[in-house]
C-alpha cells in the first residue's frame, strides 16, 4: 500500500503588522480574536472575525488572506480562492508568494492539478526560496501525471468496454436472427404439414367418393341385370304358356 503524500498548507496569519495601524484598534482586536480562535481550531469563529474585519476594511489584503486561510479549514474552497485573489490584487501585499502557494493548495484540494502547478510556479517566481511551494509543485506534477494516466486508462477501459458491448450486441442480434430463422422454419414446416394433411384428406375424400360412386354403379348394374333376367324369365314363361296352349298339353 502506497503511503499518502502530505500537502503543505502554509497558513500565514498576517496579524503582527496590524499593530502598526494604531488608529484601528477594532481591526487589530478582531484580528487577534480570529487568530486566537484559529489556534484553538475553532475555525468557524475564526472565519467570522476575519470576515467581519475584511468587510469593514476591504482594502486591507492581509484581512482577505486571513479570511481565506480560515475558509480553507472550513472546506469553503471557492470562497477561499476568491479571497486569495482579492489579496493578490493589492500590489502592496507583501506575502504574495505564500498567497499564491495557498491558492495552489486550493486547486490541489479540488484536484485541479494543472492550475495548482501554475500557482506554485508563480509562487516560486515571487520567492525562489519558497521551499514549501517547490515541494508542492513537484507533488502536484506527480499527481497530474497520475491523473492523466488514470484518465487514459479509464478511456482505454471505456473503449474496451464499448468494443465488448458492441460485440455482445452483435452476438445477441445474431442469436435473435437465428431464433427468428428457426421460428420461421418451424412455421414453414408446420404450414407444409398442414398443407400435406389437407391434401391427404382431400385425396382420401375423392377416393371415398370414387369408391362410393363405383359401388353405386355396380349396384345399378346388378339391379339392371336382375331386372333384365327377370324380364327374360317372364318372356320365357309367357312363351311356354303359349306353346302349351297350342299343343293342348298341360304340365
């Protein structure tokens, strides 16, 4: 199991220089409250104090920077990004390298390693001696490479899966076509059997009619022969009667 590589989140709480603003006691006191809450890991109260300070003194880049640090701890990464950028927009802000590094950390936490690398690089331009920014730069570069490799692997897996799905679909279509063809053949065979059965029944019916017709004809012929024989016997009898009358002999 690979060990997790830590990401260094430098949270510079710019409060020491606020004491130079002698006239702004409320700003100094509220900032100190924010620092105290931050050190106690009460990040919600810390963020609230820094936020109220930043709203009241929007031109002080240090206050936006501190607010962004607390927002990172509270998981408000988009809000933190906006406040780091507000701090960086002030040209008089001295901790630009650290703000850029923390902005890179925000992008790192969002897994936007490409922009994280850009911010770490900008932090190193501002301060080439920022060791933490250099470490995070190298770490983000490795994570970006790993992310790209994972993306390529996912795309390859997707392509392979698409090919498998396509092949599976073809096989299913082929099987379906085979089943349809088999059903068609079965229907044709059944129809052929029905046609043959009808033809057999028709032929048997015709043969039966022919047989009955022959029988009927035979009966008529026999009847006619018997009638003829009967008539001949009658004639023969009548002839014999006539002959007996002539001869006067009676039997």
